[in-house]
C-alpha cells in the first residue's frame, strides 16, 4: 500500500524542529491520538516493522550449491559417463557432487540459523497515549503522531521527537558508534547536526540507559534511521569472493580447452583419417570426460570445509564456504571502534586535583588496579599509593561516589554496572582505592538531589558528610569551572586559577578522554536544594578523565596484521579526538590525520579513492560513509574485510569481500 505522508512529514528535519511545530505538523497533541485516528494511520503507513527479504527455502539453498561451473562440469561428466556405459564412474562422480553439495548446504544452514535478523531490533511493545490514556500496544501498531512514554531499560520503538525528558540517556553505540550514553533534551539542534549529535531525537532500537521521556513518533518502520540502514543493506550488491572468481575463470578456460580439444580430435579422426562420425563423437566425449578434473571441486570444497570447522572451534561462524579462503587474501581490515576494538566499558584513567595528578590502572568494570601519583621528574614508575596518605584524593573519590546513582554488581564471576556507565566508572575508581560503596552511602545518606539535566550539565546532591550537610556536584568541567571560586589541594583552599584548569581539561580531552569535574559547597540553610543555591562559590575538588579502553587482544591483533602486511583502518561514529587517541594506543601506522564523515560526504568517489590508502582513522562516519569507504578500497584493487558489532556496520559488512559480524 502506498504511503500517504502527513503534512511536512517527508521534508521536516525533526531534530531542528520545535516541539510545538512538530506536534502541529503531525496533527497530533501532547495527549496523543485517538484510537480511531491511530487505526486510520496504521492503514496508511503500514506496520512499524522492517522489511526483509524472504529467507531462502531449504531446496533453494541446496540447489545453489550447484551454481558454479565446475559442479556443472562434474554433472555433465557423470551424464556422459553413464551414456558411455561407465555406470560405476558415473555413480562415483555423482556421489562426489552430492557430498560436496551436502557439505555446503549443512554449513550454510547452520550459519543462517546463527545470524539474527536486524528487524528483531525493534521493540515488541510500546507504551503510548491513546484517547488521553496510558496504553500498552504492540510496537508494530505505533504510527507517526503517537505520543510514546519510555523509561530506563526500554528499547525505543520508533524515531521520537522528544517532548519531555527527565535525566534521559540512551545507548546509541550500535546505531551511531557513540561509545558513551547520549544525554537527550527537548530543544531543537542545528539542521546539519550529525546523526550522533541530534540530542532532541530518540532513535528506534536504541536502549534507554536512565531516566524517563515522552516523545512524538516522527518515523516508523523503514522511515526510521535503523529502517534506512536495513534498506541500504538490502540494496547493497554482494560481490563474489576472489576464490569463486578464480574458479569461474579457470573452469571457463578449462571447459573451452576441453571441448575444443574434443571437437578437434573428432574432426581430425573423421575428416583426415576417415573414421566413422559416430565413433569419433563417442571418442571425443570419452576424451572430454577423461580430461575433466573431477577431483578439483571435491578437493576445494573439502579444504574449505576443514577451514570452516577450524574457524568454528575458534568461535567464528562462516556463513559461506568460500569466505574462509578469502580471509587469506585480505589486504585491508576496516573495523568499527566501539565494542570491537574497545571494551565498551568506560574506565577512569586520570585524576587532576588541586596540585597533584594521579593515574588509575586496570580496565573495564573489574575493580582491580593500582592508583599512582604522577611525578614528572621520577626516573622510574612510582609505587602504588595508599589512599589513607592522600586525604584530598580520598575526599574526591568519596564525593564522586555519593553524587552518583550507579551501582557496581557482580554476576557469574564478571562485573557490570547498573545505571549510567560513566557514573559507573567513578564507582569502579573508588572501589580500586578500597572504598566499599554501599556502606559509604549508608554512612553519608543523601538528603536531597537535583538530577542531571542537559540544560544545566550537572547533578547535585545534599549528603551528610563529616558531621555537616554538604552540597556535592558532578558535571561538565566547563560548567563547574564557571560556578567555582576556590579549589582544594593538600594545603587547603586557594582561589581558583581558571586558565590552569582549562589547560588541564584540554590536556585530558586531547588524549580522547571524557572529562568530568567534581565540586562541593556548604549546604544552604533552606530545606530544599535548588539550582540558584549552587550557581557560584563552589569549591572545585578536581577533574577525572574517562576512556572506553582498547581491548588488549585488539592491540596484539593490530601488531600481527601489520606484521603480515595487512592494513587495519578504523571507521567509527565516535568523536575524532577519541578515535585518534584509541588508534594511537592500538598501534595504527598512519595516525597523523583523521577524516570525519562530513569530509567524506564532501568528497567525490575519485577523491575518496585518492586518500583511502593514506588515512587509517575515519570518525563520525555514518553507514553510508562506511559503505563508500569499502567501495573506494575495492576500486583501488584491495581485498577488504569489514568487522563490527553494530547495526550501522551492516551495509559495509555486506559489501566487503569478507564481512565479520562481531557478537556472542
């Protein structure tokens, strides 16, 4: 059914549209649609689900195994042998053909069962306002103009223009490559903002990390951002592997020479030596059958099958047999960053207090690692500190743990964060220093709080600390720097030197770290905490740098690739500075320059081909950019692998000579 758009639906840049204008454009209201209107729009727009090509039936998958010239030659050889009366030979050849087909059929069947469809990324249910009442409906029945209510733990059912938010963050790593949860707000953003920077939109399939929100549905099904990626994947041309191209070429040449030699033999025998034509024909058929290398397809397939089995033992599922050989021909590996090259676990790595810098060892959410004081003049690595000897650091980590809603939990022998991973990184840092978080919070109870909001860029709590009520503040360093008048060092309070702190913030940011600041002040006399109470005269305790650290095994893999002559290239949706920092830590060879998605978009295909071999880091890249980069490398004659764990990697994964989808 053709979709009839609502006014302005196809042309509106919803992220830059005011909420009232968006509601008006979609002929809706803050109380949602009526049931009758929702039903009418469902008939017009269709269900909120992603289109998908029908899976190959089992018989098609079996017949596809015969779709190469060598298998066809084997079949012709079997038929010819049978016609010549060599029934045993014919049966043997057919047996080989069937075994080869069965191996490929079974292997591809296992792989297709293991690959999850991206249409399952959409939420199965949604809470909407219908007839002014809160109602739970199937996500497939959500339509443009619906008002959806979402909260922590929900999967966003459609693309939403946010109307109301309360400390609302979503995890967009799979869609945009953003390594940390994204704070959302309701104000319009710039029309040309990158996908990852459209903070007024919550995207279908992303996960709500914390908070609650009310959003207006502006796109469903294939019109959503994930739907566009799905359609892009469907339209990507899938290339034959180098092995199949070589086998097709060899098979064609072999068939040409065999048939030519057989025809020449028949002609010479018949016209030169005056032999009977029927006898010469049967002799030519016999010659052709004898010349066909019946064992070649069997040897190739068995070799590939053995390779597939070895890969399976290493937890790699090969969907199509020839791909395992292409692994040995790869010249370039394009890789996503978040969750593939990195752990996707925010980790605190550096702390600046008033007059001292510390480094924190250990990665991920495991609370194990030493804290060391940085000494620029030291000739050797300093010894781990004891937190009791560093009162200012102890106080900093205590405040960071109290002005915090995250919790560190352990299950099945591994640690994970309940809540915002960024806050969780602060909890892990405190645990490394020896703090027991829950008893700490019980000893210093929270009396009041101001939740984090993007508009204010900070969170504040009132806690009982050292026998007094203290306001504890955590937030963006530039914002807290404006609100602070003093800083705390080992010697005590001193007036704040803003230029010095700005330099420290810039130093950490240039390393690709996300920087948070921690501050405090005496509690106001009034009973309730308000934004007005903390706009000035804060005491800045320090700043802390956080990073999604590279996987240790990824560092080793990059070394092995470079040693083998394979060039790794990072394509990520994350910030340029973060991507460049991670690339340097991983040991990439060309880290002098990073190219952003906007630069890629401005380049022609020819210009992209010119720079593709000189740049190892591409940041803020969309699925379309990743696809263009793979095509550019293939145009230069490269054999490409693409690896990633997000939906945004799908089109490039399909186009690459070898697509490696990461996952459990």
